[in-house]
C-alpha cells in the first residue's frame, strides 16, 4: 500500500496530515522525493528547543541563586569578575583551562593573540572568559535539549543571572559542524597577527580522529608531544602558505609567556591534555544530542504511524528500527574511539589537569577508570567514553539506549569482531566490560550474564 512509504520517507506528523485524503490513503506519495538532511527540526515538536524549559546544571543552579542559597563573590583582580566564583561553585577545574586567540567567538573584538579567550570545562559545562569582555559565556549539556547557551554579565550586581540565549547562538552552533543540532564547534584555523582567521586557507574541525598536524590552529598549546607537530602557538603572516607552514616554532612549548602575559589568567597553561579531552568531549556531547533528538523525532513519527494503522503503540516497523539503529551506531562508534588517531610520541601536559581529571570518575575494584590516560598510543587507557556516566547519556530515548547497550555488549563481549573495532584488543574489551559492570548503573541484565573471563567476553 502507498501508505507504508511514509515511514521510508521519514515524514513528520504535520506532513502526513496534509497528505491524508478521504479513506485514509496518502495519494501522490510516490511523487515526493526522498530528502535526507543533516539538520534536525529541533525548533519544532517534540523538541521545541527555543520554547522548552531547560533542566540542566545551570538552570538548577540559577534557582539556587534566586533562592539566596548561593552567593557569588566578585573579583576585580585581572578583571576576572565572577569567573573564579562560578568555576568553584560549579566544580569546574581551573586546570582545564585552554586558551584560544583566533577571532571565532561571540566577543571577537576583545580577542587577539595578546588577549586570548579562556575556556574551562567539566563533564557537563563549559565556561568562556574574555579579558575585558562584558559577559561570561556559559553552556550546559541539557539531557533533553542538548547544548543550552547562557551569558552572565561581568558587571557587579546583587543578583548574578545566567541569561539563556537561543537564536543568537544557534545561528552558528547548530549546523553540520555540530552534527546538525545545538552544540559546540572546536575549530582549527590559520590565524593572522590580529587573530582573524585566513579563511581562504580553509579550517579544520577537531576531534580525537583528527590528524595531529591539523589541530589547534588559533590556540595556545602548552605541553610536549615528541616529534609530532600541530598548528598551535603560530601566527599566519602575509606570504605564508598552508602548504608549507613551519610548525616548528610552536612545538613542545612548556611556557606560554613568550607569546603573551599569562599572569592575566587564572592559570599560565593551555594544557595539551586538556585540549585533547576537550576535542573528544565536544563531539561526544554533540552526538549524544543528535541521538536524543533523532530518537524523539522517530518516536513521534512511529506513534503517528501506529495510530493511523491501528497497531500496538509499542510496534516498531523495520524503518523505525533502522532509524533508532542509525542514531545509536554513530554514537557507539565514537564512544569506542573508532578511527582515533594513533599517537606517535608521548604526550605530557604542563598543568595539574593530567593528574586531576582521572580522580573525578568511578573506579572498579582493581582501581581502573575510563578516565585513566594512556597518552603514548592513544588518549585513554581504556577507550570507552567517560560520558557514558553522564545524565545526558542516561536520558537518551529508551529505544536508542537499548540499541546502544546491545551494540556495546556485542563489541565488548567479543561477539562482534568487525574490522572497525580491531583497535580494541581482547584485553581492552575485557577491561572495559569489567569496569562498566562494576561502575555503571542501569546496565541491561544480559550484560551481567557474561563472565568477563569467558571467550565471549574478549578473552
């Protein structure tokens, strides 16, 4: 019947209603082209991004501010304003500081190589600070909406307030560069002497799969990395070419003072390990958001179809299953570090981040954590994203989460030996499985029926 084609075309309920004629047949459906778009309709139901009430760490924190339960101290030193108090209250470590001097953000007129923008983050939150800037830039990972953007005035007031931003931010932060959803962009550019990117030379998006030679253009980078070379700490001057860029002057820098006055910041570092974690986390958050929104839209469409065809509310057609699987598989591959860059030298940071970051996650009885670093061959010792513990991950739509857990189990148990997971040795799979069995709440029961030492568990 023509009606079944609607699921293949992934039509919204509004489109379906426009096509319904007397007798319930969807006529002329065959004339409609199949449209595949990376941009999801997050401004419409069921997401309603711009109108829905956020529920994340910042919105909850603001309620406590409003109730007078928390006070934020204001500091005039280095014009830091509310930054130190916000970081402390939200448990965002100063050691996470990274510094970007390219003019690629909201407060561009205050940013240049002598006055870089400072970024701080934890597993759920990001804070941006600019010397002399009128606001702190803040974003939160919201379990239902994805990234939600805020600003906080840097003028002293009796009632500090996080002000939500929607269209102002999603104009740039909701595109193919963010998986088509409200999210973050970590970009590498060729920055001129004033910090303005030479866009004619192109830009790169950075994540854990990016070639080392394409990372961190427009960023300061403190830390050592052997013979590998990145684009950080460099100015792209007239006459330079992206084809023969000399990366040597920016390599293996342990002191950033030679480029700008670091005393104006909470830390003198822009730690290379923090940068690498940030790269992974930014895309991971975007993919969780993509899976969340895709899953909820699929649920909406399946509900409409089941009602029209008088099927059980829980029925999943083959098309619906494929949509859930697509959203989940993309996420699983990234969280297991498929295509991660193989490091060719020892990475070592200059701040306390390398020692502080592993302390904040759960550990199994053997003392192992998904936050433990490797930094010789790859970023983490046990390549499974620590964001599996996040609220946003736990609140993925049930059908998507079911597929994610099933795929993880198939891979970690050794049942799936596909070539794309060849980077995970039997020991890797066994260790990750053991860690999750002891530290991750909400795992399906079938996970617990696999003995970690059995051949099926990767032994």
